[in-house]
C-alpha cells in the first residue's frame, strides 16, 4: 500500500491544532477556537492554529471580525489566531494575526501562495520537535499498512528529510520520496539531484535507500474548496478575472518548467484540479515532450480523458476528496459534476492512476482511500456519481 500524495509536516502538525472541521458556519468555527483557548489559555503574544474549515457552503463570510468577536474576553488581545482551510489553500486570521503576519487582505482571509506562506510562518516550530512529530506519524502510517509515501510538503524537503533520515536507525518507518518545489528547482539542479537518488549526506545505507529524491511539484491552479480551481464554467455568482478560478502558472512558464525539470532528471508532478487546468497541464506535457503526473485531476473533459494514456501521463487522485467535496461540487460545479472526480472514466480510457490522500486534506490511511473509491459515500446517502466508482480489485491495484 502506497500514498502517492501527502504533506507530512502539515499532517503531523494538524494533529496538534484545533480541529474546526465540524463547523457549519464562520461563527461556529470561531466558537470552536474560542472554546479551545478558554480550555487552554495561551501565553501572551502566542500564535494558535486551527485546521479544517470548509467555507464553500457557508452563508456568511469568514472574516477577522468574526474571530475577534468570538475571542473577545477569552484570549489576550495580542493572541494571533490562524485557521487553515481543509484544502490548505486558504488561511483565515484574526486582526492580531493579520497585522503580525502582514496579510494583504485586511479581512484576514488570503488564498493560494500567500496562504501557504502565512501557514509556513505561523506554524514554525523547532525543527527537532517537528522531526519527531513527522517520524512518529510515519510509524502510525506503517501500522496502517503503508509502505511508501510521496511527500509534497511546502518548503525545503530535501534538507528536512536528509536531517530526519539520520535521526532513527534505518530511517523513517516507510519509504519517502521527497518532492522539490519550483522555487528550489535551480538549487536542486545545481546539486545534481535526480528523482530516485538518495538524499545527499545520508550515511546509513538503510535510511539512504528509504528516503530518496521525489518529483518536481508545479501548481497550475487552486482548489474547489477555495473556488480557485481553473474551470471551463464560471463559479455561480462570481464575476471578474477570477470567475473561472485562478491560473497560477501560465502555459509558457509551465512548458519551460517541465522541460527544465525533465532534462535534469526530475519526475514531474503537476497540480491541476479544474478541467481547464487539467487541459493546460496535458498541453504542457505534450509541448514539453515529456511525461509525469497530474495531481488531483478532479475535473476532466471527455476529450481529455484519452490524452492521459496517449501522453503517458499518470492521474494521481485522492478518492476521499470526492466525498468531502460532493456538496461543494454540487453547488459550485453544478454544470460539470458528470466530469468531476472521474476515476472510472480515467481507467476506462486506459489512463494509469495512482491513489493517495493529500494528507492532511484527508486522513493518511490507505483503507480510507480504498473505501472512498469503492463506495463514493461517507454517510447514509446514496453513492455520489456511482458510475465513477472503482471496484475493490481496481482500488487495490492502483494504491
């Protein structure tokens, strides 16, 4: 059993954050944060993180003012509170955190790269502490049957995993492929790093075998939950330049990055969720004359389904997402749910698929992913678009 897409530092850290995933509104999420701070009062000027809010169906907007009102009289005024969305593409901060981290939006809500940068700063802990959390999480993952993971965490994964590999005899409890982000591409090339190579400086031969260089990670768009996935159909009620979502990497730049990474011997992992983003990613692979993986592929036009096999591009999908996001998809992708999370259609089009969790977006648990792929439902509702389910044998083959 393998997990083809994880964010291991955030998965480990999330277990130590305030869980607001049950909130059905901004006020409920803020109340959960207030209750947690009342139960465990923070130190002066502390930074407190929450995780898991999904605001795609909320009637009211998440704002700094909502958090400020809930926290008044509960926490010191200089307490910085930062909530990370369930899809990792949005952060929501109170006024103290908005000022402390210099957010560009005074409402306290920022998206995409700025959101990821804010989390990296707000969640900073001693590396030795974080290493312990991550390595313990790998032990738990092995207990669930996982043997390998692809780690696409934001930041310097090569340096982090080279350090962790030597902390425990034999390295981590599962095999790890440590990804390379675009902002570290030239550094990796200059160091002569190629996908599949052991990490530099790892002396223990067992650890060197277990922890190796993974793929280059490139973003094309955002996410459904944040309404930034780049889609053919506009989001209901949206207007302006981003009505169809956000194109984070233009086609010309995507082609350049794919050529550069492929020529240097790096595998390629391209994040594309909306149908227009998926088409851009496929076009990029075709133009660059190389193969790789499309991460998520949550919307795929019929015309693009056979292109995966034609181009040798792997669809790296996360079955739990279809269930967590079914209601958001029904609202925001109402005109396109027949081409959303199209796992069976990809298999029928001869695409190679691999399954993962995107932890902490979904649990780091291969059995959860298999059950999600097979049943297409988390509750007593009928399966959502059951025509796209994978039977058990196919799920086991591809995980």
